[in-house]
C-alpha cells in the first residue's frame, strides 16, 4: 500500500521475480507487469484494481495483493486490508509520507494491521533517510524502528547495512542477466569505510535501546544477560523482539532499497516472513466459534465472460473444497462451487482444496457479493451461533438467532462524491447497458447506479473523475457499448441551521376505510454526519412496535432528500413528541404523515448546503509556485501550509471538490508539466451564503 508512484507494482514485480514465480522482470512503463493486467492499467501506467498473487519464499507461502494508490480506488485498499494479516507500506524516500500514504495508513490502523515500511527509490539524488523517518513519526504518529541504513546515496547507492546482523548487503549489478538476483553479504569489518562503521554502530545502538524501550521481555534480557555489553546481544534475540514489537503494533520496522534498480527487495521479503504475522497469529474473535468448520469472507468479485462471476474468498477456518455446496449466511442460500482456483493476477491454477489462511478464487457462486460470509452448511452456522451464545454471546449481534449464524463484518464502502448521467447510444442498447452496470457494480461496490425518478435518466455515482472515466472506458471495451456521459456533478449534502418544531395531521379515506394520523416532532442540528430519530421517554413506552417502525421509516425517507436541492440530509436529530393513529390506519399512511411533517420542520429550520472539500497536495518548482497559488485562489482554495522539499515546494491546501474539475489539465498547463498533485476527501463543510445562493440559482435553472 502506498501513495501514487511510490513503487508498489515495481516492488511486487521484483518479489515475484526473485521468488522464482516469473522468469523475466516486467516494467510499469512498458506495460508488462504481472499485477497490472487491465488494458487501462497498462496504457496509463497506474494500478486501478487490486490484484492477488500467491508465491513461496524460503518455505513460506505469501498471499500478496498489490493495491492502487489513487484516492478514486480507495475501496480496493479497504477490501484488501479487511482480509489480509499484514501490510508493506512503500514510501518514495525523497518525499516521505504523502497525502494518500496517510489515507492507506489510517485504513490499516482501523483494521489493526501490523506494518513494515519500505523506503523505496533510495537511488534518487534527493533521497533522504532522516527526512522520511521524521515524516513517519510526525505525520503517521508511528514509531519507526530502523533495521537498515543505506550504503551510498543517489547513483552511488549500492546496498544496505543490516543492523540486526551487522552485515553489509551489496548488489554489484555488473551482469545485465543477473537483475539483482544475487548479492553479497559479509560482516562489517574494521577495513570498511570509517564513516559507514561509525554510522552503523550508532544506528545499531539506537535500535537496541529503542527495542528495549518498546519490549519489556527484551529489556529484561539485556539487563540480566548482557548488562556489561548490550552490543553482544544475539541477532536472533533482537529479531524476535522486533517481531513482538511489530505484532503488538508498538513500532514499524523500516527497510531501505530501490526496486527499480533491483536492490533491497530480498531483505524485504525476509522481513515480511520474519515480522508480519502468520494467519494463526491474528486473532479473529468471531471465527473461533466455527472451530475447524469452514468460515470465509467474500471480498471481491470479477466477471469472466466464459465462467461467470469469480469470487475471491479469504479462508479464516476449515478447508474449502471444489465441487461442494457452501452456505451464504448473508443471502441465506446455498450455492454449489464448481471449481477452486489459486489466483496469480489474471492467471489461475485449479486445485482440489485450500486450507485456512489462504486466498481462494471460486467459480459457481452466482449470488455471492462483496462482504458475504461463506460457511460449509446452515448446520455449521447454527452450531457456531450456539457456541457463541453458550459462551456469553460474545460477537453476536443484537437480534441474531442461533439458526442464522455469526456474520463476519463486511467491507466498508465509502460514499460516492461525483455523479453524472449515462445514456446508451440507442434504446435498443438500454438492456445491455443495465447488464454491464450491474456486473460492474458487483465488481466495484463504490460505484453506485440509480435512476432519477423525475427524468428517468440513469445516474452514475463514483469516487472521482478518474473512477468515472475508467468505468466509461470499461463499458466501451468490455461490453462494446458506446455510452454518452453527461457533465460531472458533485454530491452535496444538506443540513439545518436551527431547531424547529411542528405538527401535522394526515386524514384520508380510501374506499370505505379511513386513514388518519397526527404527529408532533422537533428537529435540531447535531455535529456528526449521520441522522437519527428518537422518541420521548413517555412515548417510547406507549407506542406500538408497528407504529414505531412506520414513524422511523417516515423520518429516514425524509433524510434522503433535503428541502433545498433534494440532496441527502446530514447532521440532523429528530425527536418525536407524540403520535396519534386512528384504528385501521395503514403503516404507509403513518410514514407519509411523518415524512410530510419532517419536510415542514426541515424548511422551518433553515437549510444549509454542505459541500465536499478536498485536501490537496501539490509538488511544484518554486518558479511556478505563484501561478499555482493564483489558480487556487480562483478555485476558492485555502492554503494551509507551504513546505520545502529539496528543490521543490509542497503546497498543502483545502479546495471544494466542485472547483477541481479538470484540475490536472490546468496544472499541467501553468507549470509546463513540472508538477504533481494528489487529492483526498477531507470533510463536508458549509458553503458560504454567496456561493450557496449561486448554486441554488444554477440548480433551479437546470430544474
């Protein structure tokens, strides 16, 4: 995981080559890497969808997923981290922690994933070890545990010193056929460069002291057995302590190298097997109730024209076998799995069975979607639920029944921030387009498709300009439909400015039946994104369950469309004071009454549009800084900080997403192509009155 262009795919390619999985090195620029196999990835030189590969390294099986770095494809990182046991965070050693590094690091922390850091591109003239370590400390709030120091810098970077073993690892790439497969490892001797010896001694002493501070067991070992000379501690004991620190997430091991120049990747593979956890060392609370029965999570779906849906499963317990029926707890149905495959990017190898801890690719699961829990049978799910209940109900959700089973938490899908209309070339292609969109939505849950109830147009909702562009291109290439996209629009939100109370009555006679309901409620603004509904204590006791459900449905439906522009409502709490329902009134009428009353209350409370604001990071030469700042001022941008990074300036700002349309083209023009930028969603913020008034006028003109 990493920021854009930190070197994830190049590092993955080297790992596959040195492990013997591939016979030749692929290159991102040449479009022949194993994990970037989509046409769009090879053309653009970026990773768009995560790709899984399985390979062996020194008697260890490694399941690796190469993830994208663009914020538009953040779901791919999210679902990979949801099912993996460890992560390698790759850094450009000249830039340190960048915008998307922060995002993926937060995702890893949310899932409690132990990490190893790899400072890549040590061969760049501007590579800076100390700067990178300091940015990890300050920006990620992590404790870097430096295990290697580089030998040489820039073009003279030849290898690293392993501080655990005090060995010098050098890559002398004299032969073009070698590609860094062989390297020389020898102990540091007195004949070495005095500066290197001194730096290695200081770094090793700092490492031992740091690990002793982080691990009590190692500190005790030092004080009891090596109190006279800390340097005499065996490398094996130090390595075991670093492993404990990593698994406890008290620190992150840091290694150096240059993947493109084929240096430092083998020690990184060793570090993965030495410090990151094996599947049985990760404690998944809910899985233990299944014991040796199958329990797996579907985390990704691909569509194959010949074989249908291919479902990626992470197996947590038990064994998965081909040609067997499995039970989907979320869908409450049983499906037959026809084939079981080991994924190697876009190639697969068929196998008869697969054990816990692995990632499998299955054929035949036509109903399963991302986030579903797969078990061997309905009976095993019920048995696991009974074990959980008899053990105090730990891990059981409220309302779970023993015959349903324990559902693993799924994959968290972010809300889309961009939307646009999509139309087929002719009405004859409408059914084909709907099928294509259904398949793509199943593959990519961050893509949302809805139909506008007024215009009947199909609306495509995505994570950004690039995301929508890739979807459009895939529909053309993979499904042969030349669709037309309308202009991109921003997904705003609405909230209220003040508290408001109102009451309403709905009285209708339909046929010979009278439906009558009255409601009295108050809405008030709250400072969090979601919306809620509550009842007074007295009403909570008196209200009938079916009436309560109808009231909640009415409130929630009114939150879907705000009174200003019809965008979803955020940050509103509704308190129901009283509900009066005539006998025989249908729940739908109660919901309609509440919804109408809510609309009145929201209008009385005064509307406020919230717009998505992006965190922008621009790296640009000083000669173009004023042009970039001038352009940002026109985009309602707010500059937070301007940092110096070697010969460049790093501009940190917040800018409304609505103002970022086509920014990459403009930036390329004003800087003559000598700038890079990255975006991530920062927050939803209230628009100022002038901008909100302009938006309302513009939108009313469109309506």
